[in-house]
């Protein structure tokens, strides 16, 4: 039995040596890139893992992940002293990839475990001094899948319109 385990370990180690060093991952994190209007913060425990946007009475903290099929961002919106409405639209926004689905994850939604559908529906309303959590997906139809190090620009909804935020694909 011990000999069999040692052979299996040796085979695994030997197999690992034949895998190319630059193999393409099938999913991972999206690290935001600091640009005009985008500051970096740490909300998930890693340095600079969150894009922070502010404007029109709201602050948005945006984190992301990617897979072979899509990119997904989670947004935590925090409103100031005045209620805020944010339209989540799927239409093209110029240089940024538009959303293909979006959900309000703030509270359970009857009949849908993901949350209340938002894309092209009634705007998300956040009470004064309140917050909301939103998940948005950006599907890639016939696009080339991301690889580690690639950049992708996504449309992040804000009260005054979508803002383009660039992310770099990282490993898992």
C-alpha cells in the first residue's frame, strides 16, 4: 500500500514537470487598474483588490472574477444623505463591455435564489444612508477567452451613467 502511494506521488510530481509554466487558467480574479475616477481599496482582504468609484451621492466598491465564459463583478453601493436611483442597462457603452445580466443581491427575492433581476428593469433604488449589493455578468459570445494578465474594460452602473473600469485577469 505504501509503495502504491509513493508511485502515485512520483507520477503526480513527474506529470507536473511536463505541464508548461505558462498554462492558461480557466478562471480567476479581476484586479482593478487605477485610472482617472477609479481609486483602489482593499475590501476583500487583498491589497488594491477593489475599484472604488464615487459620484452623484453614492460610493461603489467593485470586485471581480472571470471564467472561460464571462466576467462577474460584485458592487457594494453606499448612498449618502439622499436616496439614489441607478439604472442597470445592457446597452453598449462605448469602449466598455456591456452587462448581459444583473441581480440585486441585497435581500432574498421570491422564486430566484440569485436575487431580483435588474438588467433593463426598474432602476435600483437605495435609501438615504443605505446600501445595496449587485452582481453583474458580462458574457463573451464569440470573444477570445481571457488569460492571466489580459485586461478587460467593463461598464459599472452609477447614478449618472455607466463608467468604464479596467481590470487585469489574475489566477485563482
